[in-house]
C-alpha cells in the first residue's frame, strides 16, 4: 500500500534518494515472520545496478522470513545533524526501499555484487572474489532486493 508523505516539504527528490543509497553502506532490513511478526535487523549493503545487494548466513531468522515472504522494506539513514544553539534545528535524510528479496543464484551476479561489497568495506584489499565465493557458497548466500518503490525524507537546516 503506497501512502503519500504527510509533510510535502520534506519529500526527498529522486536524485537525493539515489545519492543516499550510493553514499551509505548500512541499513535496517525489515521482514515478516510466518506468524506475521515483524523482524528488523541491521545489515551491510551495496547499491549496485539499481538494486540492493547484501550477504547473509545461509540459515537464520531473516533467511527463513525471506523464504516465506520475499516482501521487504529496507531503511537507510543518511546524514543527521542537530544544532541546539541559539535555537533547536535539525538536518536529517533517510530513504526507505520497498521490494522483493531473493537469493542470487547466477554466479557472475554473485561475483559482481560481492566484488562491490569488498570494494566498499575493504578498500585497498586484494581478494580473489570468485574463488573466495566458491569456498563460502554453502555457508553464505548473496541476496538482492529488486526495488519496487523508493521514498526519501529530508529536512535541511534553516538558514
């Protein structure tokens, strides 16, 4: 269900949504358990080719949830600045992505997304991503979120 943002002056332009997704590397993934209980946990991610990619152990609560119901919401919090003198003021930006999560089964896509993850989280490190990925495949899965909708909210400081 798509709802409009109540504060129209805080709607983030599409180019800023893209910037926030590209500039950040951590967010909160929300899934739904088989009994309808919501579950949200922080993950590391990379935004690559218009999709969110992340890796996960091959078992666990979120893995079970995504297998049961692939619909997810993913929240990224960008910059947040608070100023209290002489008057309280705040700047914040956040993006919520709604989509479907799935295991990446194509090896070339796994390698490309894991290469991006390594580039972001371990800059300057040398890894043989294809060989490393082959060794990890039983214990680690690569997931992607195919984005259905993106929304962003921001507040710029006054002045």
